[in-house]
C-alpha cells in the first residue's frame, strides 16, 4: 500500500503519496502540490529534491557507499576495465565476452574526429584553458554528425552515445597537444581506451611511444571512479538541456561547462594549487583556520560533499592508488606528504568532524595526475572524458522515460510588484 503524507494548509488537507525506491530515502511526490494548493516547493540547490527516478547509480552518503547498477565501486575497480564499466552503466549489466568485444569494436570505429573539425583547434589561443576548448569542440560535434542528431530515433541515440565516448579522449588529447604547440594526434585503435588516450597525450611523431602499464592502469582506474555519480550538477545540467530535446552533443557540452567549476569537477585542479600554496607542513594549521573562518571565502578544496557525510569511497580507492603509483614509479612527492598531513589534521578537527567534511574524490586525484605527468589544466578535462559515460547513460535513460517532461523550475518572486511606468 502506498504510504501518504498529509499536508494541511489553512485548514485544507491534501495527501501527498510517498514514493519508494529500491534503496535510499523515500520521496514525497510533490507533482500535485501546485495544482491542489497553489503553492510551490522552495528548495534552492535541490538539497531535498529528487529531480528524477533513475536506476543507474546509487549513493549512500552516510555509509560512504557507491554502486554502479548495484555493484559496489570497489568491485568494479577490481574486476572491470573502463569500457566494461561504461557498458555496465549504459546497458545495465556487465558485458559477456562477445558483448565486450562488440562494444570495444563499436567504440573504436568512432575514435577519430571529422578532419575538418581539426581546423577548429587553430582558432583558439594556445594558452586557452583546455576546458574552454572542450566546451567549444564538443558542442561543435553537432555541426558534423547530422546522422546522430535525431533524438527520437533509438539507433541514432546509440550512435551518438558511442561517438561521444569514443571521441572524448581524442578531443582531450588534441586540446592538450594544441596548447603545447605539438601536432594534433590521431587515435590508434589496437590500443585499449586508456592506452590510446595516453599515447595521444604524450607521443610525438619523432619517437616511439612506450606504454607504461602502471600509468595505464592508474588512468583506467581514475576513468572508472569518475564515470558516474547520479544527479550531480553537471549530470543535472545534461538532463535539463536534454529535457528541451536539444541534441546529445550540445547536452554534453553543457555538462562539460557545469563540470568546470571549482565546486564540482574543477576541484581537482584547485586541490593541487592549494597544496602548492600551503607549501610546507607547518603552514597547514594556518590554512585550516582560514577554512574555518566564516569571514574568509577560503575552503579546503577536496573536502566536503553534498551527499557524502562520510569518507567518499572513491577517495579511499584514490588514496590507495596514489600511494601505489608513487611507489611503483619511484616518485617521492612532498605534496603527497602535505596532503596526508592536511587530511589527518582536518579529520581530527571538531569543525570538520561536526560538519562531516571528509576528503572527496578530488583530494587525491591531482597528486596521481601529477605523478603521471599530467598538467593541472588537464585534470578536469580527464574527469570530463570519464564522466561522459555517466552523462550519456543518464541522458539515454531520460530520453526513454515516458514520464520525461521539459525541466522547468518555478521561483519565489521577490522583485517589484506591478508598477506604472514613469520616466526618471
Ligand atoms: N572547507 C571548509 N568548510 C566547508 C567546506 C570546505 N571544503 N565544505 C563545506 N564547508 C562548510 C560550509 O562553510 C558550511 O558551513 P556552515 O553550515 O557553517 O555554513 C557547511 O560546511 C556546509 O557546506 P555547504 O556549502 O552548505 O555544503 P554543500 O553541500 O552546498 O557544498 C561542496 C558541497 C562540495 C560544494 C562543498 O563542500 C565545497 O565547496 N567543497 C570544496 C570544493 C570541492 O572539493 N568540490 C568537489 C566536490 S566532489 C567532486 C565533484 O562533485 O565533482
């Protein structure tokens, strides 16, 4: 039997159904609220609002649990490569051998970008932030792939999905090489997704590129950890853009824009900058005090999360991976020591304990990226390559949902009431 909540306003009562998911909090069905009461719900930042129902990713923020299609992230990282995780997120289950082969083949068919798109890069300044290039180039894909723009055609939606997953590493590596003044790379389809990305990033035509298995494994793991995270700001942006029936390339470009901000995907770049500014361990208490000071806008980057009120499970894996990678590559990084000490001090501080502020996924990723030779401006770009899988999975789910409507929030108007026009 459906449970209901009773809401009484000015003596009039209405019943609001309580919706049950498979896990997690139930949700009050507010769809009839305005019609029945003339009231809106008010929830800036959507802190108490479920914007959709979804069966892709589940987070239990209090317990620090993250599931992709029901599988704990730790098990996915242990047993899958990135394209297997991508298949799982998009199609709902782990691929068998034949499905895996087919999916890899399909993605590999689409790794190149239209030759004419290459000239777009030359319109950017060499010092452009690669995220600026990503927003522009991914949006421009809609000008090239007209045969996958019909969002009502499921096979076109699937081709767009494959194209986006396949082309993102190529575009990211092109953006990086453009900033370096190096030739724009081409993909090599007999390599894995992670190998191909690294080769496009770092190979030069004059030298043989050596694939490093430690670096490849670390990047593949980072891709998996960033692949989806339910209705975060960028995913919600993709869904909102998609709800107006915009084409998938435009929707993903909007997701990249939302990801760029330092409160979201841009935090990984900001963490490294912060650790470098802290510089030495003795300065940590000073920065902790700044973070706690209400009159100072400074926040500990890589700490806190809207949903996790416990250690982010991705951060736990990333922390371990960080140690392994630095050890295997024989790198001694004083920045890692500052990070560990900062984490220790923050986790013992009453302010952070009381507000349940734990390290998030971005806290350690920057240190691994640096160890792998990836510059800070590319951190969020790599996040966007991985998150494209989540964005397209969520976009496809929404497009197939018969309950889907254009996203159109309302507002609490606090401006002038109607007034008569008078010349000043
Ligand atoms: N350092 C110091 N204080 C903090 C921090 C922090 N990193 N994060 C939150 N707080 C405080 C905040 O001042 C507030 O205090 P009070 O209740 O006294 O006003 C309280 O904790 C709750 O913060 P909030 O801003 O209301 O929480 P939110 O859910 O709106 O924001 C967040 C979540 C991730 C934007 C925020 O924690 C933050 O800015 N963290 C730093 C940036 C960061 O690491 N972002 C990456 C997030 S994970 C990856 C991703 O999403 O892409």
